[in-house]
């Protein structure tokens, strides 16, 4: 077969190059592209000859081999010194690093030391090598010339991603993909071993990295999106699960269950619910019993309860408390006592590894929100202030200022509340936070009888793409009241 050459794969095209910022829900990452180009040049060749791989990878390797790159010798030494026991572990650490650093040419960690994922932190000395490699190898040019091929790969995923996100949103009855300011981001990476789907949760960003495969990994993306959506709900109601912990003793008998689930009750609960939702979405009740015998002990219960959920009108976010609270310990104990767990791991759809729980400033923000919901305002205020100290990430600052503003409003300090809501808007808030800030500002303006300003704020809230349905309803109600004055 005639070899594909660089001029064919990296052809210049009349398309705008991808932006350096990584903001699209379905996109490619220049940081990840550079890291993968660097380790490919340094000796990473797992899956290189796989028929499922993308020709772009070999084309870039051949192009880099022709260039004089002074930093390459040090990169090879670095790569050799950081080889892991398996190829999967080897790739994992570099994906974690690429997702944790800023865009080229700086490649600086986006979080403070305490919040950097451990596997990424272990590669901290890669940054100066990557800075030199990016400049010496002219990776920016390779990135621009690779856009036609990358955009083609992204286009393959556009419809499957859209359909799966819409399917999940419809079933869970959530109007948008926003989850308390979090972001769901899919990156297509063509220069890696094929047939890989990896997930990460850093701060309020949930990443899915997909490598080449014969068919789009639609099941895995839907599975990851369900994790992104449902994990915060499970965490919110962890105290209820603590009261059901006796059921999780049965997990010790499920020898094929992955340790990540065996040692994390919240994660296992979320996975059980996800499997039940997938069985409902796919009209495949037979898989529920298989999941149970693999060790996903609450899947049958959730599958049964979802039948009741489908008959009522509340969203999953509103219904989830009842879903967990209705677990009958005696009934589930009887069910699980009769289960003989499988001794062989099932071969089938391999879901992506679950993302780690929130950590660092994002975890602090979550705790602050829980304290606010419990109206422990002094403690919540201290936690929101701590977020501002723990990270420089603007969306997290926006959420913290939004929390402080709501506390000021409850404490009947409208001037401080207005200042803090405006501060939140200045810090690149997510759509849900942005919409609610505008709603609150509209209410404050209305109370001050500044009706023109209130009208503007409410109308701006209605224009926010991705705002929650409740925020939109509140904006409409506020606008109607103001216009009726």
C-alpha cells in the first residue's frame, strides 16, 4: 500500500486554525497534541502499527525525525526514566500532565502544588523540556497543518456526542449539560495508542480523552457523561449512603470488582445507578443481573426504582434524595445474601475508568455549597473565602463570589451582595452561575426601585445559553413583576 506522506496528511487548508484556548465541548487540545508529539519523538510507539491508528501519528513522527531538535536527547532520557510497568500507565501519566498544564508555549501547571494530580506532578520537570521542544520542533506549525485531519476526526464524533448528551439530558430531565458550573470537555487525540477512552476530573472540569478507533466510542462517552452528571448528586447525599453501609459488606465477595469501586462507596453507588440508567436507555433489562453478579450490588434496586421515576415529573436532581432514601435495607440484604458473585470479569463494553472525586479548591467549593444549603452561613463564608486562596482559576473564583454574595443577601446587606454578584460576573462564571447572578442583581435592583436596571438584568439572564431552567423561570417572573410596576 502506498505510504501516506506528510503533504497528504498535513496539507495546508483554507480553514481557520484552532484557537489556543480549549473551550469547546468537543475539540482537540494543543497541549495534549504537543505532549503526544514529544513522547512519540522520544520513543513512545505503543499501538503504532495498529490498523485502528490514525495516519497522522506516523506522518508527524516522520516529520519530526527530519528536524534538528536539540532538546530531543533530553526528552528521550526523560521518557526512558519515567516508563511505567504497563503501556496503559505510561500513557495515563502524560494525559494527566497535558490536561493539568496551560496551553503552549508556557505549559505551566494551572493549579497550585497541592491541587496538581500526583501522576502529573511527578512529571513536573517535563515543562522546560516541552517549552524547548515546542519552539525547536515548530510544533505550532504542525498543529496548524494538522487541523484538516483533526477536524475530520472531530466531525465523526459530533452527531454521536450530541445524540448521547441529549439522550441523557432528556432522561434525567435536565435542560442543559451544566452541573453547578462544571464543564464537560471531550478531546480527540490522534497521536496516541488507538481504542483508548480516558476520563479525568480536575477542579470543575471533567475531561474525556478519546483516541482513534474504527467506530466512535459513543457508549463510553455517554457513560462518562453520566458520571459527570450523577457523581455530584451522590456526593451531596453521602450521609444517606452512610446509613446503608451494611449492604456494601457484600462487595467483599465480589472478587472481580475493580478496587476503585470496592474501596469507594460513593463511586460504586454512582456506577450502579449509571448501569441501571443505561439498561433503561438501551431497553436491555437482561444486563442488570449480569451487573449484579459482577459486584454492582445496587443496580437491580436502581433499575426497579427508575420505573417509578419515569412515571413522575421531577428531574433526577430533585428525585435523587428519594431514590437513595427509599432503599429498603432488609429487602436488599435478602437479595444480596442469595447472590453468588461471578469469578470471571465480563467481557463487553468497557466503560472508561471513573474520574477521581473532586479535590482541592473544587472540593472546598462543594463543601461550602453544602454548608450554605444547611444555612451554616459563617462556616460557608470561610469555605468560600478559602476557595479564593486555593486557586487562581476564574470560574471557581466566580462561584466563590456568587456564594459570598448570596450570604450577604441573606444577611440583608444588599450593597455588599450587589458588589459580590458583579465580582462573580467579572470572573468568567459558568452559565448557571452567570444566569443566577443576573437574576439576583435584577431582584436587588427591583427592591431599590431601579426598574430600568432590573429589567436589563432579567433580560440578560434570559439570554444566557446554558442557564438552568429554574434561573430562567426566576428571570421571567422577575421581569413580569418589574414590567407590571
